[in-house]
């Protein structure tokens, strides 16, 4: 369970409040943890993998507004006056999460001010991510947005290869698959990524950061300011440029 960075960063007493109720579960690629409008009765703490929060539009199109990995938790974005989800939570790939009932987690929150503060910092960071992504989607070029999104996933991935189809990317960014293919080719021509059937590999992490808009750095700075744990690609990440990234830690 300690592989979830948010749990690991809690005070020991707060970890003990929720530990008895946690159950480790496998999460399948494409699994919906909950849908918009549904009652949320489970809290998920990703250990491996990424969960995307998808805003559902009236025509049933979707766009990703936040990505949560082992640095956080999923299922607590509903306030006490509306226990129904405002977004759809989808697993980006096969993964693992610790899970407990919303009732058990709520009882732990009621009993601990420090746990409530930890959750408040996380939700503030999540809100900042949602707002930044909304502005990014409205104002920045697609190649910059794609670079920013790939960096976000790469931080939460096990290695440089990320299992993604063009349809996955198009759905996350809210664009056509043909457009994703064209923009992906631009990043590939610059030797920043390599693409295959159903996967993308990050070749030059530093170059991808330079190609991204400033939103990626701004979101990470907000998390740092809030003293939130951050997932980060390891020292082998972007292996062709790994020599310039020695000493990177799992959290900042």
C-alpha cells in the first residue's frame, strides 16, 4: 500500500486509520471506476497505472481534465451536498490500486484534522490541474498539448513505453484520430517519441519538456508549493537522454 505516495506521506496515525480497510485490487485497461452522475461509494488509491477523469459533454463526447496516478486518490471529488460524480473515471491501462469504502474513509476523515488537511491539499492541487488543463486545451497548440499530456503519463509510467492507441490519445485530448497521427508524426520526426501499433515510447524526455507548453511545469510547481508528493519518471526515463537526468527522485 505504501507504493501509493499519498498514503506513504500521511502521518503514521492517519495511515493506521485507513490501513485496515484497504484492499488491493487489479484494475483493467479501460475499466470505468465510476461514471458521471453515479453515486461514488469507493475510494481508490492507485499503486500502478493512471486514472483519467473525463468530462462528459452533452453529445457524449469526452475530454480528459485530470490524470491521477500513485501520487493521489480517486473518488473523493464529490462534496457532502452532492455525492454523485461530476466526471467519469477511466483506467488508462492495466494497473493496481488500494481501495476502501467511501464510508470508511469518511469516518477516518471525521476523526483526524491532519487527514482532512492532507486531503484538502490534494483536492486543491487537483483543482489547479483541472483549471490548467482547461486553459491549455483552449489556448495551446495540439503539439504542445500532446507533449504535456505524454509527460504527465510518463511521470506515472513504469518505463519509457506507454501503451496507447491513437484512439486513446484522441479521446483524451478531444480531437480526431487523424489529427493525432499528424501531430504525433511531428514529435516523432524530432526524435522526441517513437510510435508503434498501440504504444508510444518517450525517447528524449528533456526534449519533450522543451516541446511542451508551460502548463506542465506550472502544474508541477503547484504540487510542490502544496507539499504534495509527485510521481516522476526514474533516472532511466527518456533513455537516450538519461545522462542529463541523474539523481532524479521518485518525489520532490
